[in-house]
C-alpha cells in the first residue's frame, strides 16, 4: 500500500510517503519561532503558504505520482486548531480529487509507533516527551487496544518548559536543543523537584528558573534545569518500569533528541535489565513520515473515514486512539 501522511499540529508542516511500512520520503517546512513563541494563526498561515510545495516535494523525493497513492492520513490532534485544519483540508482535498481513502491519525501515536518500530521493540514502556506532552505509556491489551497513560505532567509539557526558558534567557534559536548546548560545563543549583507517583509537574521549576535568570550563570541554570527535570522523568519512569515489569523501555518525541536524557534513561533501563531504544531524530521531531506510517496500518485494517466526517481535535489524547 502506498500512503501519504500530513503533519501540521504545531510549527512543522510535514509530508511523508510510506509503502508497506517503509518510509520513502519525509519532507518538511518549519515555522521559525522568534522571541514570542507560536501564535497559532501565524503558524497556520505559514502552513497554508508551504503546503503545496511540501506535498509536491515529498512525492518527487519518493519517486511517485499522486495518482499512485492508495490512501492518505492526516494529524487529527493533539495540536493547535488553525494549524491542524490546514493539514486536514489538504488531506481531504487530495482524497476527494484522487478518490482514495483518508484516515485521521493521533500525533502522539505517530511518534510512539515509529520509534518502537525503528528501535526494534515489541511491547515497551514508553516515555513520550514533546512540547505539549509528557507521558508514560504502555499498551493496554483490552478489546480496544490502546496506549494507557500511566503517568503524565500535571501542567506543561517538558518541551514547552525548555522552550519557554530558552526564550526567557534569550537563547537562539529558542529551543530545548539550545538549552542542552548551553548546559555544557554548568554547575548544579538546587531547584524545585515535583514527582507524585508516576506524575510530575514542571511549572514550579520554570517559575524558579525565571526568578534566578540574570542572577545566576546561564550554563548553571541550563545544567540544573536538565538534571532536575530529567531526574523527575527518570524517577517516574523507573517506578512505571517496576510496576509494569516491562522488559523494554522506549523514549520518543522532540525532547527524546536530548543526549543527556537518553543517557539517564539508558542507565535506568540497564539497572533493571531492560532493553532501551529510541528512533532516529528525524522521527522524534515532528514529521509526516510517522503519520503516513500509522495511517497505512489503519487503512490496511479498514479504518477509512468518510471525508465529511474528517475533523480535527485539539485535545485528542493518545489513550483515545486505537493501536493497529
Ligand atoms: Fe510531536
């Protein structure tokens, strides 16, 4: 089956093409965040302007024509409403014109399933860490097969916390990756640490970091932020690993690109004899390939949705999405 996937939930408009589980192309255009974060209407305008070019580039990179596609998937949510709508409308227009099936895909499920496949893991405990989400997940073997949320953030996603702090201390680009670079050589400062069972909270940590910015060295703040926030994630993940007796641990999502977090999780997994893995960074960042990957499985399972019933859902949780 030849399937296109369109991702547009946040800053990235991405289009991927997959054939029988193999990614043939994965093209994207990213809205550049300056000093004010993401304003949904501005980001959706960016997506509108680049959509046709990204779609054509993805087809060319895969070496296929639109007429050869068997189906199309788009990100239904979670994400920013105006941005999600650009991807949905693009997918609906193509599905209608080409007379092919269309299916809505959960964004988080895209990250998890492609990371799991690339890492060669069967049934892992998953730490999903991105801008808007931070969750500990495990497949529930009910009749409705889905990822159950064992633990999650009480307030903001860790990625948004990192990006907000990067903007606060004027790092450019204002991403978590800049925080990671700035953390090199830093010293530890004690910061608020909030874990409740398998849940955690980042807002108190961010408030304290903002209070300290300008008073402490940037490298010390970035280093201490990473050590504190990642230790919180590791503590909650370790608890979930013991509770579920999982033999595998997977990390995915934008913040899974952070080397320090990966190393800390690898240590947790090693201490409990669990196999640890993650996918390529290309799929931890937002991309259309992962949407195509999940959409193909859904379409093969007959999960085709009438074009008139295609919608977006800004707060579409992963535990509402069936796993095929
Ligand atoms: Fe994402």
